[in-house]
């Protein structure tokens, strides 16, 4: 069923990542697929790698930061999620613009900060 399809997707993204190790789109999708299969540690590693290749302050960088916060929360690393979000908010009060701002606010509510 759906679980099998997601696991197949993870495998395909892992293969693509081996061929194109720095491709941001593949890293983002791989991180999402790890989160969907409850592999938060793998998701965190993948998203950190993704962030290393994105221009800081870009829309894709903010989206990756949001993905990282969600991965930390999924992996019960609440303190890391809170620290990441608070630092991001301190350095970038607009949090990437109105649409992303709303997503970050939802994370703040989930993290109770």
C-alpha cells in the first residue's frame, strides 16, 4: 500500500542522491521521505547537508530551516528545534516572508514557545 510506495520513493531518492549528491531538490525530497518513514536522524543529516549548499536567507534556505525544525521535533529533539527557531527568529524576524512566517508560527505553537 502507501507504506510500500513511500519506502520505494526513499530508495529511489537515495539512489538519485548517490548520483547527484549536491542536488538541492533531491536532498529536500529525500529529507521529506525520511520524515515520512519516521527516520528523523537521517532526515536531519540530509537537511543539514541541504542547508550547506543553499544561499543563506534565500526562500529555499528558509524552507530547509523549517524542514529541519520539523525533523528535530519528529525526532524528539525539542531543545534543538526551539534553539534553531529562536535563533532564526532573532537573526531574521520576518522569517522568510508572510507565507513562511505563518508556517514558522505553527511550529512555535507545536513547540509551545
